[in-house]
C-alpha cells in the first residue's frame, strides 16, 4: 500500500479533542495506544455487534476504550485490565472527558492471566487484546472461552512494525505473533481476518 493511501485510510475517521487529549496522556507515561485506524475499526466492530459487554486487555490511558464505548450500546460495560494503576487513573480522566458514565467502565488492576480466569464463560461480545505480546497466545484461548458464539476477538499489533511479514525477522515477539496468526488461521473454531490498519488488527469471530 502506498504511504499516502495508508495515511488517507488511517485518518479517514477523524479523532476529536477528547481522543487527542487521551493520546497526550499516553505519550506522557510512555503508553502506546492503538492507532487511529485501528480505533475506528474497534468502534465499527462494537457497533456491528451491538456490543453490551467487552473485555479489554491493556487499558493504557483510555484511547481504545473510548473508541469501543462509542460504538457499544448505551447500556454497555467495558471491563478493562492493566498492570499499571497509574495508566488506569489517567484512563478514568479520559473517560470523564468523553462524558462516559462511571458505571460503564470496570477497571481492574492486575495481570491479565490472573484476572481473565475469574470472568464468566460465554458472557462477552468482544475481547480486545493489547497487552503483553508474549502472552498473546494465552489471551487468545481465554478470549474464546469468554466470548459468546458470534463474538469477536481483536488483537492489536499483529503486523508488529512490518516485522511479521518478513521471514528473516526472528526475534521472540515477532515469532510469537507470527505463530499466533498461523494458529488462528488454522483454528476451526473461528473465522479470521487480518485488517491492515495501524500496526495490524487480527480479528476472529467465534463460530456457533
């Protein structure tokens, strides 16, 4: 894809001042939020699913959360997990700026692999993974357990700075993400698609 075309697509759905402020908070603490195109894709997915219950792995400072909440049903709730309490404090500020009612977000501080097993089987419409890349394979299995039939798992950074497509790149994170892609592609429990937005958004819907 030509750089100008990519930039046009990435910025097709514009971000407002609320999201710009959330991104500024993320930059201050070194958090890496989802790109603009990926955020728009998440909003689209939650809207199409009429999502009422969403799990997010990696709260950051609230950028992806705002995108998803804006697509979800008005009575929808986002459960977001992050190891960084300070990031979640900033996310709460971002949600407040966005006019999102406090009861619509449940922020849990802790390791995702400790928290996810405590969540209810088959109770969620979408699971978004943007945490520790080395744990992506485990997140994926937890997501399939948490999702209702027809629900979607969305995994960010699945092109990993153009490294995944290059077979010469063999660093541990790249290999982990590349192998996960192959695993999802061959998994008969889901219908997958890799969206070339941002740094790659790998999506898969859980078959009935």
